[in-house]
C-alpha cells in the first residue's frame, strides 16, 4: 500500500495488483464478520454538487438504442412490442429518477411506465448513458 | 450474485496506514476503506465475479484465516451501497 501514497496514478494504472506479487510474500487478510463494516463514504459538502446530482440526466433508453421500447422488467425490446412501454419523452433527471424509485410519477411521464423506467434505470451498466447519474443517486444520504 | 466495479483507473487511491482513501472519479465521492474492501476492488479488476470467485482470487495473494463467501458478499454489498461496485 505504501507505494500508492507516492505514486497514486501509477497504482491506478496497474490496478494495485502488482504490488503484492512484486513483494513476493503473502499477507494475511481478515474478511471480518458478516455484520462488520469496512466502508465509510465522505459526501461532498458543496451544495452545488448535490444540485448537479439531482439535475443529471438519464435518457431512457440510452441514445444508441433510441426508439426501443422498455419492458416492465427494464429490458429494451423492439419498438411497438406489445406489453412494453414507449421511450421516456425526455431524459429523466436525477431528482425525477429518485421520485420514480420511491413510487412517485413525476409530471411528463406515463405513470403506467414508471416501473419499466425504474427497472431500466436499475439495470444501467457502467458505460451506459445515465449510469453515473444513477450511481451518484445511490450515494448514502442522497 | 455477481459483482463488478469500475476499472482501477476510475479510482485515485491513497494509503492511510491501515485504511485506504479512494476518490471515485465517476461519482466525485471519496471513501475510506478498511481491509478487505480495497483488496476486493482490486480483485474485481480481473472482471465481474461472484463471492466464491472473489474468494479464490484473494486466496492467490493472501492467507485467509476466516474465508467465508458470506463475509465476501457482505463486504461487496457495502461497496455496492457506496457506489464503488454494482451487481452484474
């Protein structure tokens, strides 16, 4: 770990995986009890940061799949598929996504499509438009 | 349950004695991690994995006196809640 302190960018590129292999010795790693805790998140105190999270946008679907319909479980299917819902008329903001996840239906969106949209958002993967916005909403306390 | 994480380049990592401070570039959030959380993120650099696979990856580098997939899953759920990993 000490190497990380001196060369953080190098360690990021190497993934930190080399550091133990290069030392040639095995460390002891305790996994801890199931109920233990090992992560503390430091939330940015800047109000503007919170605002940007709530105003970030999630297109449904993401632009490469524009026009596709969304099934209730959040999968993308061909346009006009029976039982699936039309794309959201405009990108969902972080604030609106949070309301949808909490069971509300923000103005401008088909209330019947809410569950499909929520499940689509939950299935977002890294690299998909809107993922970072959703990931930011997951930060504790948001 | 399989887990995945951003590539290591998405994180800026600083060792703080026993703890590791991680700045997660995509979300702009900073996290303080105690073992084995940083090691789990490193283990995910090889690709998405479930708890037994993560256990196997860690055991290549570490002696694990309390090897328990349930403990791995508990640690991973913390990383998911923090936004550093997700269920794949």
